[in-house]
C-alpha cells in the first residue's frame, strides 16, 4: 500500500468518526507517536494525517497539548440568507400563530424546541434555593418590606462590578432593577417613545419585542440583518430619517445568534447619537458567549448617555425569578418615575438572593459550564441537522445564546411543520413569528438550551423526516 493511500485512509477514518459524532468537539486525539504505533506508520505519515485533518478544519492543534476535534468542525452547512425586509414600517402581527406556539410553554409532554429558555436541568437549582433561604434571614423584616424604587443596592452593586468585564464602567447609582428583561424593555419604550413613533429593530426579531412595540402603538421598521454580524449599517443609515428610536440585541440576538463586531457597535452608537435617536440595547444573551471573552456592548461606546442598556438573568440563571435591570443613561428620571407608577418596587428576596449568588462567584462557575453545554449542544444540533434534514437546509452559526435559526428551501412551510410536529410531541417556533412582514415562512428557530440526549437526537431525526414529506409543502411559492 502506497504512503499516499495509507495516510488518506487513516485521515478519512478519523474524519468519519468526527462527522458521525463518535469523536465529539473538544475530544483529544491520539498523539503522533500513538498514531504511529496503532497504524504501524512512520512519523511523517502520521504528521501528514493531522495536517490533512487540520486542512479540512476538523481538528485544531494546541501547543504542548496535542490535537483536538475542532469546535467549529460542523459549520459546513450553508448560512441563511441576509434578511431583506421592506424598509416600510409595519404592524401586521401574527397573533394567532404566537398564541398557538406559546400555549405550549410549560408542557412537560412536549420537546420544547420552541421556547428560548434554558432547561432547569442546566441550572444550579439547589444553590439558588439556599440563597433564597439566606435572603429571608438577612433582609430586614425577612424581605417583606418594600425595596427602594431604584432596586436592591447589593444587586445593583454586583451588576456595576460585572460591567467592567465588557467596558461598561457603571456605578451602582447608574442602575435600576426591574421584574425581568421584558419589564425593562417595556419601561424603556414607554419612557422614550409615544404612539405613532417608528422603532427600528433587527429582522428576524424576538416576538416579544414585536408584540411590545405594537401594543404601545409603535410602527416597526425591520432592518436587513446578517446572520453573523447583525444589522446592515448602510440600511440603518438609510432608515435614519424615518425612525424615532432603535432597539437592538447586538450580542447573540434571537433567533440568529449574530454578534455585531465592535466597530459596528461603535459606529451605530455614534450615528444614533448624532441624530438624537435613543438606542435601547437588550443584552440579555451577552453572558452566553462561546468564545474566550465576553463581547463588548453598545453601552461600552456611549459618550452621552444615549444608550439605554438592559439585561436580566432570565436566559442564564432563573427565568422564573423575573430579575432584570436597566442602565438608563440620561433617561434615568423618566424610567425611574415609570417604575414607581407601575410597580412601586421590585421583589426584595429574589434580588438579594441573586446579588449574593453573583457576589460569591457561584454565577461565574455556573456560566463556565453553561456556556460549554450550549456550545456542545449547538454542535450536536448541527450534526443532527446535517444528517437528518432535507438537502439544502441552512443553519445560522451562533457565537452564543440559546437559538439556532434553520432555513429550509422555499417550498417548505414551517407553520405546517409546526402543526405536524406537535402531533409527535415536538414544538418548534416557525419563522413567521419573528417578523411583522410576510417573510421567513420557510424558517424556524430551535432552542439549544435543552440537555442533549439520545431522545433529543431522535426528536431532531423525526423533525427532519417530517420536513422531508409532502405534508409541509407551501401552497404558493
């Protein structure tokens, strides 16, 4: 057997194990010496095997550590198209579809790919319970008294300290706590807009934001959005004369998982400030990054308080605790007054519990494992989609977050797929939920915040088979 044929045979065998999932992202491969012994080949042949696998982006070498299966090795599926919504404000909300999908929330008999929230199996529930008990002991009157309007001082202090990690440099007095992320966004929209104003958002966009904007009488202008880098800056520039405010999820937005480069964030902040247009930044997924470092926020580049930064623990720690916050910038008094009117104060016990969880370092420990799990889940999902879904399927390449965006060929209707999958115990989020326009009918969002199991793999296989049937064909193309 020739050396060329031999090294190809060994390389193809390892590549097959990687693509089939026998070898998983992050797994360490045998050393050059061991490969020589196992296959009875020379050192040069073994090195050539690893060079070939590296050339295929299937493995990575780490100095003095060896070779590892690449965490990027399953990104060969093509990317979804850059969205091209009409740059005309719209308010055509898919009410019936939203009600149908969200009616499944909390159902334990379904595999809920449709709800972008982490499974309780991925959360430190026992540790959180201890913090709740501790909070009732240390708070005045056991936590039954009203909290100050601005919110728990310990929580605000910890959020301010953590902001240093992304260049925020916030002070505890720069923050207002809220009852979750959506409450934060609601207060911001009420403070910064009036009925009839036009708000610019990403497209596709989280349905809750669309519903909130429409409920407050706003016109929604959807911006073309790239699945990797977020909104297209040139299109934002064209929209400037039409808009009164802007709401973006720059870090790992749902459903695309895109992350705006720092230079784009800086440009957007300067552009909006120049024209006196407030920017509401929803950073709810910022802590879920897959890389080595947390990305900066638009707030990092804010010079005059025009960026209102919002976040919460709903996607990382405890969705049901409803703990969120706002760095309101120059709009602090308006937002603080609205909070006083609508809720008076936030829940003392849960805010104190979360503050202590952050202070003791438990949150960072949890996040490290949580991020690894989400990234591994993403790789497992893409591997399953590549294996089971119809030819031509495209997927996003999230760099963090809980969402995976799937784009089928245009002859597949994901509303029909939703109805069919529901009968087999599977709930998905059809793409039409993420827009007020007639687009994304052939797309869907899958939540990657579920524990990866053989059963979950089977559900994706079932979903792929359903998508490949004539029952989900679109009636018009």
